[in-house]
């Protein structure tokens, strides 16, 4: 082989490795968003995946129904299966004893509801599952649960629906909504699970 051909093949190999790394999604820098399987998607990648392989993929929003109702959710989401529900009868306090938000309690039906959603689409534990929350933290927790339960192909949409906070503590940095991807506020009975 000539030196020019060798150089061209090396450059092609490096470009291919770089591009394939981008397609897999870069690991988030925030440790709370890391998952055991190390699979991450940007909002655009998740949208594209649902456009190309939506019938083979389950897209789950793990936020509370209130969040979807008041803030919106992607039009391509299959199900809203909350990781936890808000408990409006109690407050949660920080270490200083200051009230910071309402308390919450875990959704004890999370795994069975997710399994039912997979079955509804004719999918299995090996099928791709995209998890999304507000900014990626709860989706990472859900991804850890699913990994532990034997699900093999779990992605964290690590920017979430609203994205990360800017210096003024507003969610303008990234996320589904800030990417200009399609979303709705409409209550869709196929997406929401009644309890």
C-alpha cells in the first residue's frame, strides 16, 4: 500500500470512529445522569430514533402527570409512567429545616406498568427503551432500576424535556423544549395511565 492510501484509510477510520461515537451519545458530565449501560441520547437523537424506529422502541416520560399537563411533553412519547408521585399533604425540607418542595412517594407500579407498555407495543426487555424526565436525573434513576431488573437496551435522554439550568437558574440551556422539537399539552388517554 502506498503512504497516501494508508493516510487516507487512517483518516477515514478516525472520522468513522468519531461519527459512531457521536451516534451513541456522549456521557453526561453530571454524575447524577450516568447510567449502568452508558447509553445516552440528545433530544434530537431521541426524536430521530422515534421517527425511524418508533415501532421497535418504547419512549417513556417518567415525570409526574402534573408536569406533562402543565409543562408539556413530546408528541412521540409512548407512555407517562411516573417514577414518583407528588404528595401534596407533606412538605420536604432541606438540611437546614427549610421547606423546599412538596414530598413525594415512589410509584410502586413503575416496573409492572413499564412491562405492560412494552407488551402493548409487542416489545421485550431487549428492545430499546428511551427514558426522559425534566433534566435527566430521574430518568437515570429509572435506567438503573431497569438495568437491575434485566432490561438490556435502556437510554437516558440526559437533557430531559426542560433541560439544564443557566446561570440565572432558568432552564434555557438544552432539552427537548429548547431544541424546538414537537410537544403538546393535550391529554392523550393512550399516554397517561389512570390510577
